[in-house]
C-alpha cells in the first residue's frame, strides 16, 4: 500500500496533512497517535469511507481513487467490532462470501475452516452475544480474513477489552498476522500495543507523521520531542542550552539545575531546549561514591516508590530544585527497601539522554 | 430502649405492611387507567357481545341465536365488503410502509439536529387540523370542479375535468396520508438504534446498498416495521371518515356497514355482530403479520 500526499480537511482544520508513506506487503504497520490526531480519518480513507481532498492511495499498485469500499481489496475490523447481531457466528463469517456470490456449501466450508484457524471451531451456530469479548474479537478478524484481503485495517480493536484480555489478544493478533501473512494496518493510541505488535510504526500528531520507523527506532532514537514524550515513559526537562560541544549540550533550567544530553537537530547556545531522560538509563546509589565514574551526579529525596513488578520505579525530587524525576528500579531487587524521604544519589549517561530545540508554544512549560 | 423487644416483634408485620402499601400505591396509580378501560372499552364490548348473539323474534322479544353471524356469511354483499376492506387496508399499510421508510431513514440517519426535528414536524402538521377538515380539503382538491382536475385541463393532460373522488386510488391517498406519522415514529426509533458501523461493516465486506438493506437494515428494523404496520393496519381498517368522504357511499368500507346497521337500519344486533367480525379480522391479521415476520408481540409493542 502506498499513500502519496494525502490531505483531508474538515470544516477549518486539517485532519490529515499531506501524508505520504508506504506499507510493505505482509508487514504489520501501526499508526500511533493521541485521540484527534487524524489516525481514524486516515484509516477511513484507506477503507474508502471518506475520500481524500487531494493525494492518492494505491493498494497493490492500483489507485483507489473513486473505488467504493465494497470494491476495495481491503477489509476493516471496527473499533466496536460491528458484528451483526441478527446473524449467528457462522453467518457473520460467511457474510462477505455470500456477497461475492460464493455458493452456500462452499461458504459454510470456508467459514468453518476460518473459525477453526482462529480457534473457534464449533462456534458457528452460537449467537454473537453468547461469545466472550476475546471470542468476538476473533470472529471480527475471521470475518475479514476469510475474504483474503490484500490489506486488513484494524481500528483500535482492543480498546473495549479489559487489561488482561488485551495483553492476551495482543499476542494472538501478532501470531494471527504471522500465520496469515496478510498486511495489517493497525491504529491505536496505546503505545504498548504499537510497540509489541508492529514491524513499523508511524507516530501521528496533528495530521502528520512525527516519525516513521521500527518500534526500536521510536523508543531508542526518537526524532522529535513529541515522539520522545509520547512513546514510552520519559523525564522531560525544559531549559536553555548554556554550552555545547559537538554532541553534548549542557542545559540549565530556570531554577538552576544543570544536566547534559545528546543534541538532536540544531541547537545553539542560548536556545530553549527540551531534554528527555528515560527512567531506565539512570543509575541509583545510596551515596555519590557508588555511581559510575565520569557521569555528572545529582542528589535526590525519595518521594514515593511505584512498585509494579518488573516495571517498578522510584519517584524522587532533585535535592536543590525539588524537581520530580522518575528512575526505574533495578530488576535485581536492589533498592526495593527505599522509603519516602530517604536520600539517594543518581546519575545518567548524557549520551543516552536526548535534547531538542523546544517546540513553539511549549518552551518554558515543565513536564 | 424499653421499646426494643416490641419493635423486633413487629418486624415481620412491618415487612408485610410495606409490601401491602406498595401494592396499594400501585393499584391507586393504575386505577384511572383500569377504570377507563373497564368503563369505556370492556363494558360496552361485553354488552355488544351479548347483543350480537340475540335475535328479535317479536317486538321487545329476543332469543339467543347465531342469526346475525349467519346473515353475514349468507349475504354476499357483506362478505364482499369485508374482504375488500381487508385487502385495501393491507395495500394501504404496505404503501404507507414504502413511503415512510425513506422518510424515517432520512430522519434517523441522514438529517442532523434541527433538520431532523423539522422533518418530524412536517409529518405531524396534518394532525394539527381536524380529520374532517383535512379530508374535506382533499375533496376541494380532487372533486370534478376542484383544483387538480382544473389544473390537468389547463396543462392539456385531460380534455375535460375528471372526477378524481370516489375511486379506490383516492381512498389510498387519504389513508396513507393519515397513517404516515404512525409508521414513521416506530421506524425512526428502530432505525436510530441501528449502529452505523454495522452498515459500514456490511459495505466494507462487499455488500451493495440493496444487500445491506435486505441483510442488515430490515432485520434490525423488523420490530419497528411490524409495530408500524400493526398500528397503521388497525387505524386503516377501523377508519370511517376517510373512505366515506373520499370514496363516497359506494366505497364499500366495512365500518360503513356497521354504521348503517346501527344508525340507518337501527339493527343493533347486526351491527354488533359486524363489529365483532371486524375485531376478529384485525386480530387475525395482526397474528398473521407477527407469524410471517417472526416477531413477538411484546417486543413489537415496546417499539410503538
């Protein structure tokens, strides 16, 4: 699938702003963005429910301009699944085949085979409302995949599920995609879904892609401050660049905290800067002597310990500025005995922290 | 504290008391409706039922008999009018459905806010005028010396003014016009509850407009369609004014026969028997309609 310079405007605002991207055959592509970023509009344009104001979408080499949704080699799994309540599970899966004029016996055979592939053998005669959330999910996917689309669009299909089931379905979706080899285009506002599932992710904001890349790229090498703050957890520090060498800038916040971070883009001395420090790159120690040598070190006071199994972190306040800072706790169980108001030292490698020229309108606001 | 044992002893009583009070208040709430129902519908009908099963053998002398019903089955005119009314009512109901469906679709799915309520008002406007005045308005338009025949002559479509009244088609126009709102309301409510994403999903999976209508929209709206059809059929079957005024004395509407028996012939026994036959017909048609559409009466009535 190739989108070239696709634009869609709604009454005064641009929902999708001249987007161009391509999705390789057989890959899992996610569009990740906050609500209102235009991702649903983009998906509906690919499905054909709305026409782009300009630009073109091509699927399998053919332009889709003027092709109605019922004639596109694209199927969609809707946010609320949109299973037909007036039909049983088998009829739901066979619906698209019936519309194509496939014979009844063949329809039943193919829909039963598809139900088996998604692990729902024997459910064909059940009513839709007899199924659990995860089973409905699978029916919705089976109903689309039975048509063997070139492209399967998924509109936040896990949004309505509870956390445990969502985690489970994430894995199942990835396995289904691998088993069928169909190209998936998946939209979500949940960065963990996008990172876990995708081969490539486009991070979308205000109708544009901020960054297109592999999940690893987005996480470790964010190109813009938006991506750095949207993908994963990050400590954001706003200040001014007071000096810099080829790679590392020294940043001073308005309340007098100095940190150093890798420069991304062009930053001059005196410019407003946004810096991001991942919680897991920082090292904790009870005293400054225990920190890695050669890194600038800081002192803090424990505010609270956020225990979450492997994702546990400590929230502390930098000693001089009372600035909040989040640091991941090592998985070894070390520091698990930290108590609020304990004094602690921390440091991080400036080469693994990033900074950007501050976005317009955001400079000076602190995270 | 001294009263505590007494209070406890009274506890079961109090619970029964509360239940009794709840029943009393429910009964009081329902009382006006029940009184209304029994005084104005059940009592007169019981009386009519008794009337329909007797025969006058001499002045002020009556015997129980099935003579009234026998007359109906033996006299071809009555039969003919009965069947004619039933068939016309079914056709009028279907015509109303066909006309109301697109209107309901526009109100439920396409129009937004003000436009939707405006369309509803347009459907309601005919009811601001009394039925008699409304029907007489139709007569002014359609009679031989009326507006429409004159217009047809002016446009050289007909050479002389044509009498448009006193035809079956005219009765249909009047009946559909009167019934439209009662079809639109249940249709709108059932179409509004149809999730748009179901339509999109059908479209996405290759269904065209007609296939979506047949496989998704109509099955979803079936209770509303049935509800509207039942109401419109009952109203049409029992309508007296519209067939009489637009169809004339020869319109052969069964309510006219009932009217004639009660008022013209002063044969209340025969009129009562006709009344019950009409009630039987409308019940039979409703049951048949529910069977054919596979709907349950309770589900359908919740839509009306």
